[in-house]
């Protein structure tokens, strides 16, 4: 019985990874969306650092995926959901237009960069641009 419980906990731990303890499903969904974008950034980062071979097609796939996730941000945040684990600032829902603009800016940046990263050297500037689009929103709408 003890073993059975332990296995269950491990399985839950891997599906919920960093978000364990989040109870609100809307908050969980938007965190998953953010994590998906962070995952794509890591793919780019690994290539930029030379940990992974440069692959222009994989870069474009990551950029397309990021643009897609960015396009979901407004609907993911539409419910004014809260959770003790959330880092979202309530001001989001007073300034939803501006918040949405940040999401669109990231979507545009990712889309515009797709097809332009031809060598490993292009990755640094591309990641800088993307990172700025992330932090432009985080700096106003996410707890530091
Ligand atoms: C339009 C605004 C906006 C943009 C653009 C944005 N984020 Fe976020 N992000 C947020 C908010 C708000 C939260 C806090 C959500 C919460 O805790 O409820 C967050 C949380 C996160 C988290 C933590 C998720 C978790 O598990 O708690 C990560 C990682 C993250 N963002 C990565 C990124 C990356 C990488 C980018 C750019 C590629 C990005 N974000 C772009 C608003 C944004």
C-alpha cells in the first residue's frame, strides 16, 4: 500500500512538474502556456550555447510554436482566475488591452523572426528580441 501511494505521488509530480499545488484550472492552463514558451526558448538557448547542433528548421519550429502560444495568451488570461501560487498581477484585468498588446507583440516578433535565423550567430540577437517581448509584459504584469 505504501509503495502504491509513493508511485502515485511520483506520477503526479511529473505531470504537474513546476505547478504542483496550483488548484485553479485556469491558472494552471495559463502557467502551462507560459511553460511551453519557456521550453521553446530553451531549445533556442541550447543551440545558441552549442549544447545542441544548430538546426534552422528546428529554430523555425520553435518560433512558430511560440507565436502560436503567444496568440493564446489573451484567451488564457481572460478568466480573472486567482490562485495562491499565481504570480499574475491583478492590474492585468484593469488594463487588458495593454496586456493583449504585449501578447500580440510577442506573437509578431516570433512570426517575423521565423525564417531569418540562418546561422548560430543569428540566434543571440533573435533570443534577445524574444526575451525583451517576454520581459516587457512580465515587468508590468508578473510579480518579481
Ligand atoms: C502578455 C504578457 C506576457 C508575455 C508576452 C509573456 N508572459 Fe510569461 N507570464 C505572464 C504572467 C502574467 C505570468 C504569471 C502567471 C501566473 O502565475 O498566474 C507569467 C508567467 C510565466 C512563467 C511562469 C509559469 C509558471 O509555471 O508559474 C514563465 C516560465 C513565463 N511566464 C515565461 C515566458 C516567456 C519565456 C515568454 C516569452 C517567450 C513570456 N513568458 C511572455 C505574462 C506574459
